[in-house]
C-alpha cells in the first residue's frame, strides 16, 4: 500500500466535489460510483481495561523498598451509570521526590501503522491539600516503548528508554471539593513499526486516578465497490498520509481497470478508481455488488455491468450462465454476427432466371432475388458455368456479387452451356449447401455459310476418310477467313454428344479405330474469327465387315484379303479348342458337396481341378500356377503349413492354457471338429478374475489330420490381433479334450443374428457393421493373408454389435510371386460367395475376398437373406458369367449398392481394395445424408418368393441387374481402338478433364479402366452427371479390354 500526501488528495477531493455539484441531476448511484461518500469503521481495540476483572500491571516503586505508596489498583464504581472499572490511583503529594511508574502489558500492534490510546482520568486540585502537599502537581506523563519481543521481565523503566508522548493535564476540570468527580478523557496516538509497545504512566507528585485505558488502531472497513472487493485497511503511519489499497474482483468478475481506493487517516474511504465488470454469462447486482449467472432463456456475451438479455429469435439457452444462445436446428449465426442478432438461414434459390440476350459469344442473364432471404441482408450471388473455358469473362468480374444480373462473354458459337446461379449469405458456408437455379443456353452461329461437298474418300473396316470444300463466304475480309474445321463422327443411332471429334486446318480428315459393319454419321463445321458455324447435314457411311474387303477409292487390295482369311482360320481353330475343352470338363462334373445342412453352396476340388461344366477358359489360362506357400518377399504372416509338426506352430503362435482355468458351462453349437461351448476362463496369475469365452473342442478319437487341421486354425488365429478379428485367448493341447479358447461373441453369427432381428436396425448401424468387417479384412490383407470363405455366417457379433472375422478353416496365405494368387490343392468352394476367377481357375487373392465382401454387404442389407435364393450352383455361375449381379436389397442405399457392384467387377484388378472399402464406408458414416437415396431397381419385398434364375443369355429378368448397355454388342463403340486418354475423353465429350487426368498420372487406357467413382472426385470431376457418364464409359472400356485379353465374351 502506497502512502499519499494529504495535500494532494485535498485537490482531488475538491475536483470530485465540483464534478458532483455540476452533475447534481445524476442518480445517487452514479455519484456513489464516481465519488462515494466516506465510510467510517469502528476502531480495532487492542486493550480495554473496562472489560478486565483485574489488571495487576507492573509498577514502580513497589515492595518494602518503596518510599511512597505509589500506584494502587482499586475499583471505580458508579452504579447510576453502570460503571465498575478496575483503575489505578496515586496521591503521594505528601512526599518529596516522587517518581511513580505504571506500565501496561505488552500490546502487539498487529497490522496497525498508528496506535491510539484513550485515557479516562480524574485529578484533584492542589488546593485541597493546604500545608500538607510537599510536591503537589496536577499533571502526569504518558510515555511509550516499542519492542520486538514480549518479555516476562518488567519493562525497562529508565527514562532514556521511553519516548514521551506528552504531559497529561485535566482538560474538563479538577476536584476542588471532596465530593465532586470530573472525568477527563485524553486521546493520543503514536506511529508504530515494531511488534508491539509498552505504554507507561509517570507520576511525579500528582493526585490522580486512571479510570480506564483503551488502546486501538483505526482501519478503513472491508467494502465492495465497482464490483471490486477491498479488505479492511489500517490507516497510515502519519495522520496526514493516505493509504492506497488495490482491490480484487468479486467472484465471476474481470478487471476492466485496476481497482484502487484511498484510505484516509480517519478510517474513511475516498476516491475509488478503476473497477471490475461481471464476466460473460453473469449479470451485475449493483446493490449486493455480486455477479450472478444469467437465468435460463437469457445470455450475456461480453463483460460489463449490464444485465443479461433475452435470447434473440430462433435461438435458446437451456442452462444457466450462457454467453450466447444456441441457434435452433436449421438456423445459424455467422462469426461476425452480433450475439444479440437473431439466428438466420441461407437464402432460397434465385427466382425467374432469364436469358435476356444471346449471340455467338455473349449471354446476358438476369434473375429476381430469392423469395426467402433467411432473415439477412447480405445476400450475394455466384455463377458457375459447366463448360466455360478459361477465356470466358464475367461482368461483374468478382466471384460473388450483389447484382441480380450478369454478362458472360468469350463463349463459343453454337455451343450449349449450363449456368448455375447460386444465392448465398453469411451463413451459407455454415449450412454446408447453397440453393441455386440453372438454365441451359445455346449460343448463336457466327458463320452464315456452310462447308460444302462433304464426301467419303476412303472406307476400311475400322477407318473412314472424309474431305470437303471450303465454305463460300458472302462477306469478304479477314473476319471471314476459316481458322480451322471441326469434324465429328458417331454411330448412326448414338447421341452426337458422344461423337469422336477431330479439329484440323486441312480440307480432309481420317477417323481410325472405328467398329466394323457399323453405320457412322459425319458432320463438318468451320470456325472463323467470329466463331463457329453450323454443322453440315449428316452424311452416313457404313464400315465394311472385318473379314471383307476394305474400300479404298476404286482399288481392291489383295493383301487385305489374305489377312482376312488368316483371321478367319485362327478364329475357327479357337472355336474348336474351346468346344473340346468344354466337353472334357463336363465329363468330370460332379454334384456339389454340402458345407452346411440345406445349403448347397460349394464345389469340390479334386486332383487340382474344379468340377464345373460351366466355364470355358481360353487357351493358356487353364494351366494355372500351382505355387503353394512360396513368396518373393518378407511377410508378417507365417503359414503354419510350412511347419512339419503342427504342434510346433501352435507353441509358437498360441498360448498354452491350463485346463484347470477353464469351466465349460453349456454347448452352444457344433463344428467341423467337435462341439462349440460357452464357458469361463480364469485369468492368471491369481485366477480370481473370470471372463466369458467360446471353447471349441476336438472330438475324442479324431484322426491325426483332423487334429492337425484343428491346431492349424489355432496357429492362424494366434497371429492376428485386431478389434475386428476374433481374438485367440489360447489353446489346451496337453490334456484331453484338445481345446481352442477364443473371446465370446454374445450374438453369434452375423447371418443368424440379422435374420432374428429383421428390420430392427437403422441403415447407419448396418453400415457400421460393414465398416467393421471391411476394417478386419483390410488388416488380414495387409498381413498378406487371404480368407477364401468370407461370408456372414463366418462373421461373429458381440453384445456391442462389433463384427469380427472368424472361421479360418479355408484361409491360405497369398503368394506374392504369383501376383497374390493362390492355387488350391483340394477343398470346397462356397460358390455363392466366391469370385468367378476363383471358381474357374482356382486363383484366390484379396481381390477375390473383396468379391465375397460384396456378397456380405448384400447379406447385411437384406437382413441375412440367402444370396441367389434357391438357385442351383450352376445357375449362379451362369448368371454371373453373363454379367448379371444380385439386385439391391429392399431399402438399400444407392451408395452401398454401388459399393457392392464395385466389388463384383469381373476383372479383379478393377475391384477396390479393402483399404478403399474401409475409407468409403467411413465417409458414408460421417455423411449420413449420402445414405438417404435408395437404389431404385428393387421390385420384390423382403420375404417374398425368390425370383427364378435367368433362362438364357438374352433374358431381361428384372430381378437381376446388368450394368448399363452391353458394351460388347455389335453396335457398341470399340473403345480399345482409341490411342490415348485424351482421345477417349474427347469421344465422350469430356475433354475438359484431360489435363487433370494427365496431371494425376492417368495416361493410358489401362489406367483409365481402373478409375473408380471415388477417384473421379480427386481428379476434379465433381458433377454427378459427368461422373456417371465417365464411369459408364469406364465400365464399357473394362469389358472390352477383358474380352480382348481373355478371348471370350461375357
């Protein structure tokens, strides 16, 4: 606390008084805050003899050596006034050289800077002692002695040790009769710095009675002003000094300016400055100087002494102490919006979008403001053009603007453009979507004359050459000079937007890579400096058959005939080989073996061949690799089959459990090797903690092969640790029965669980299950591990609906040396879940597991319905081979069904990886809106009779789904004849994305055929219509490449 000079403060007080006088009309409260009235505190008493029963103070002289009676303790009473005080009396006027001392006890000063002593006393007039008074006086001395330690010894009484406070004389009067009593009161003060003080009273011949002594200090009282708390503050060491006290904010307040208050020497506060404000969420109670929480329905955004405010429209506060009200669903508050402003919405779409003007290069658009502005005044507009090039200019030329009109220049003539006008405001970004209106505009032609005399100059089976004459201009000048020509060629019955386009400055062009025996339409247009002209009328020409003679002008080409004859011979030879292969395979056909009761879903492997009459593999693919467990690189998974002794693999990968720690409670099922039980496992080391486990037991007396297979499965499980793969607790091999102990899955197999809870889950829950399965399979695939039997029956579900991969009986390690293929040596194939290449050529990869994952997706979304219903295995294989796929289950989101179709790509390299699947499912879960659109091909309710299998390859059975038109039909465009990605994109009118494809490394048709929908977004293709158009062409490209490489049609 810093002392202030009283003279300086006097000026401040004068200024304050003047301000108060000039603002007399202000409220008293304002005056209190600016110049509050002084407050006075009661003294803090350190000693009060009126409250003591006895004093027994130290005095001098005393005892036998005393030559005078000295100070005598007695009681002073006045019953009329209720007085009964212990007091000291001395009256040694009859003695010479009187020197009587009386000391108070040691009085600790505490926080005091200045101590006050109040003395009540009486004095007798010397005239009352005529002739008897030898040294009569009418005063006594008051002294003090500061000391840092209280001592039990009498205080020093030497005169030099004491400081004189003053000589005390009667001010009210003296006794001048023996009956009159006049009580005098004297107050003195001293500055103190040490721990405490002794006060001393010295009599040198007076007749006095010290009736009462009070020692105290003055303190400015504890107070709260301007929401700052000031503690009780002792006055300064000097009466004229002022103590400055720094206050602290009351609870839930923050400092605005450092609060200070001045404590004067009389114990009064003056001139507060600074102070605190209630922090956000709290309002000021000025009377109580407290900050209280805002009630429900109100808020306070910033610190201040103002009250909480009611929540603005479309918002609410559901608890106490809100700093801002939360917007209702569908309403938002922009970052820069005042908190007291009502919550608002994005605007609706603009209205009445109109084309006001259009010519060959310019479009003028106008529109009306949205009918609903969302409660805001900051509506802006943004225009997006689908097909506009970089040279197109906009007026206004800012990305967003306030006008309800725009001019677009630099457009191409005779070109169709789609313009989208978005209405946005300050909360559109928070809402995550903007409403828009769109319009399609075709610019006018700029060249009045047409190209003439379009003619075919050469025709071959896959090639057309065209020439034409330059247009005849009506107006001379450089503006009519032709810069270049554009020629488009497309199948007669196809859409012109999918035409192959060539631009040239010559008067001729040649189209290559055309399909034989196909009618083509050809059109030409010219471009001058004024823009593009119109296309010429269509000229049709049919390409000859591939085995026939090409037409080149009027000449026949003998070499072409020879090549055609050779091609015919090769085709005939291939047909003969294929027919013989089919006949041989049919002889080895056999009935399927059942994997489960009433479920004929498997094919038996025998002697390295699959017993199916339904596939006709091309020459060269029948000799599949017979590689087993080899591999070119290090892998984290170790195939237990590489161990000569299965027990060694078990010891390495599984933990041996003492059978005494296991309790079997009930049999819950049966497996290939024995019973499956529920039980308890005591956890070491103390065995006090028990957990639920599933226990697989080996039948007593099982053959060695059964025991080895049983232990092999344990060796496989023991290498995996993932939240979506069943966890192996351990094995029991040192006692009978041999047991495998795994975690217990309360809800059993996924297919049974779904059938028992048909229709009870939300779509998001089902997608969450699929995400868990995909994550587990991604882990297995990254371990270089192929499952071979992924199905809902082999997925287990726990109480928290977490799905975990189980049943590793058919699993094998992927052999990296053969591109991840595994060639089986025998066993059963679950046909309904197995990829076509795995059935036909016994090649199992993670890609074949992805096919199975698609079937599992179908099972989950159909609540455990059996894939392909009651069809035979042969019908299933035939249908898949012809390109048919399972239809979307009832209420299945389109995004999930598209994921299934991606998994069911015939070409295994075109299927997504499990990492892709996991990532896609994660995105769907994070964006539930993407799951709202339902696949539209369903016509059969769940539980209705299953559809029959397709009768023939031309069947249009609506219960199965063929993806798009047949890309292998005779009239389909042969995309494999294209030479580059840019040419392919040009053929489907998507040239604008050519640079993006090239920048992303998609530079060959093979790479383009592997593009997925998810990758299109990364490539910059964000419009749904463009994505569908490109993916339709990608699907056709895949099919045509597959047909070309494998030698047979699908």
